[in-house]
């Protein structure tokens, strides 16, 4: 049984009762029990409060107020799932069309990084299922970009082109450039 499992069990057996640091250290058998408690709170939604949340608690005291779970605040998307979503969306931001390594439209000194975004946020009950996930660049992920979004078909086209080898991408670029320079 992991330290986290032991702590979960102990809190659930003492719902509504104040628990202190000594008890937790004994139960968990590890000194970093504070981090495990944070995981129970942030990843499992357990409603464990401290003196920061409630003034009648002293530092080092904890209380599980209810067996109900709050919506999850952080997710654990596996590297495999992340790779699947990137592949599915063709390494292309689904809002502004940027690809990895493109210049960041908000900060030209930086390069675009891609993130996995929850379409319906976890805090509103969204899940980690593939249908609720999409690729966004760091800018769109943070600021909800006001950049003119490419059309749906342009996004799909970009996604397909970015899956091709760099040499093919260059050929497409050169061909399009030729076409549009003439007009
Ligand atoms: Zn973007």
C-alpha cells in the first residue's frame, strides 16, 4: 500500500475530525506526507482543509470535511495520450494554426510550444477523454488568442502537411509561394 493510499484511508476513517501532523507522519511513514495530501486534494478532489482554509485550525492540522469529491483541478494525461492527441491534430494549434517552433505571435523572441487543452475545463466537469482534448499553442492556451483564426479546412490542411516530412513541407511551401507570387 502506498503512502497515498494509507493517507486516503486514514482521512476517510476520520471524516469531520481534526488530524494533526504527528498522526499523519505515523500513518504515511514518510516525511513528505504534505505532498501526498496535496495530490489527494488536487488530483482526487478530496476536501481536505488546513489552517489556510479555516481559521479554527492551527498550522499542522488537517480535516477532511466530506466524503464528496470536488471537481479535479489537475489532470494526469499520459505521455501516450498526449502523443495521440498531437498526432490527431497534426501538431497544429486548433485555434490559430501555429506549429511547433513557429514564431510566437505574442512574443517574437519565443518559439511556439504546444499544449494539450481541455475543451470543457476540468473545473467544470470536463474529463481527460480524447474527445475533450485538443492541441493549443502556449499563447492560445493562456490568453485565449484574439488572432484571426484560420478556417476549419485550412486547419485540417495544415495538420496534414505538418505530419509530412520536412522535405515535403518545403516542396509544398515552394509550390504555393510560386503560385501566389505570380498573382
Ligand atoms: Zn494558437
